[in-house]
């Protein structure tokens, strides 16, 4: 592909991604993969260059662009080397026209920027949300140790007890140590969240929004399979991935529970008032993961944020019913918005007597409301909020 053809390919992909953002369609990575499956002529360098152009444009444009061309025109205002590639050639983009408008450059749509500002996410803190994320792994102590494990590349030891960091794009999934379950991909902040739970051997621990079970597996490893773990979720496909992951990791999960929305209490009745710990890793906007999925800020709107905060209140209320006197519930979101962190904890405490927030001590993160928040700028991690709530 010529350089101009690569720019045109990026424009075509951005058109699809913008359409997907507006209509809640397929995410960018899936669209990019499908695009190149039908274009076998594109070599690996072509695919890599086009992908980089696409993601640079997504990160650059705060509002959802009108189309892919306006997004790439915004790129051209930042990189003069792109200007001559709008050359009108056979497979390249049309020449720039007089008065053509570039997309708006910024961190997020205006309404969302106000939410970020109100959450003390401004300046470098906000810009860091759109940087490139490193790749963090957790050494699975059921099968290996960080000190003795030999890997194809040497990782940076992190402050989390079993964390290692590699550069973005490191293909750890291809390593035999990954296939053998000796390491798991897990962001550094997520690893510390599992430490913050304070789980101990012999306890009953309910992971209420387990997804594919990343934190469930971390807890199993931390406790040496000496706790009763219950993994729950409403997503059958994601929850179905837990069993093979657990088998690979040598992790024991006592129960997996598929929840039907609106009927969660019936499915969880056997654990009502009996859990020592409940983890509520609640569905959220994912604003803390924009480094990995920058188009997420195009997909979020006010209505969706309202829906998510109501859902967070709902799962917190369900989780509270499972905790026995003296037990704790850990509330987590991969978000930097106060609406999905301190505000939810405050609302929960106002609804439930007998509960109080417990300070969290760890070497990274900063106090925010009744919990702690991790950010890419301050901590080099995804954005997370975590709070511990004690009952009785």
C-alpha cells in the first residue's frame, strides 16, 4: 500500500468506527480485524501503520467526528507529513478542499469534559487517559513465583506482590508460560484492588460481577485455593470463559452462578447474610480504560451514564444483602468519574444503616471521597476507584 492508500484506509475504518460509536455497534478492534480480513493485499507493515493512524485519530478527536475524513484532517493539523498524502491519487484520499473542517481536538465531548473537571481530572491528568497503556501481568503463585519464573522477556517488577510490566504490544499470549497458566494479564491497579479486599483463607467470598473471572482467579491464587469462591455474572458468554481459565491456572472456584437481571436475589439466596467478603466490580463507563479503548468516550452519553450509575446502586444493594455481620464489601469501578465512585459510595451509605467506609492503605492510589482512585498520570495504571465498606 502507498502512504496515501494507508491514509484512505484509515479514513474508511474511522467511518465504520464512528458509525459503531453512534449506534453502539462493534468496537474498533473488531472492525479493524474484519477490515483487513477482506484485504489480503495489505502487508503486516500496512496493517500496523493503518491501525496506528486510526488510533491516533481517535485519541485526538474529543467529540465524535462527522466522518473519518474530518478525523484525519484533524491529524493533518498536528502532523504536516500527512498533508501531501491527501493527493487525489487512485487509492488515496481526495485533495483538501477550501473550507474543509477538521474534527474537534480535545480529550472528550464537552459534557464529559465537564464531568472530568468536576472529578478533578484536568490538564495532564486528563491527557494521560489517552496515552498508550503498558501491559501488566500477574504471576500465578499457584504455579510459579515472580522471583524464579523465566520469561522470554524480562519484565519490570511492580509494587503489587506478583506484578510485572512489559511494553505495550508485547505478545505474552504467545508465550508458553501464559498458555501453561503461570501468568495472567492483569493491570497493576486491578492487582492492588484484589489486595485491598483483605480476603483471608477459609472465608466465603462472592465475586458479584465476575465477568470472565480475572479477579476471582487472583483471589484463588492469593489464598492458595483455601477459600470458598463464588463467581457470578449476568453475561453467559463471559462467565463461560471462567472454567477453562481456572483449569489452566489451577484455580478452584466452588460455584459459578449465572444471574438473570431482576432475579438476582433468588439465585443468590443461599449466600444471603453468609459471605465474609463481597466484591462488587460494577459495570461502568470504562473511562479508566480509554488508553486501551479510546473510542469508549465517543460511545458514552448522559443517558448511558445515568443507566450505569443506577445499575451500580442496584448491585451494591444486592451485594449488601449477602454480607454477614462483621463482613466487608469492596466496591470497584474502572472509572475516574466521581459519579461512578465517591458518589455511589455516599449514596449507598445514606441508604443503609450499620455500614461504614474503611480506609484503604496501599502504596499507590490517592484518597477520593471514602475510597481510593488510581489514574494513568499518577500511578501508571488504568483508572480505578475502590472503596471498602464494613457491615456491623
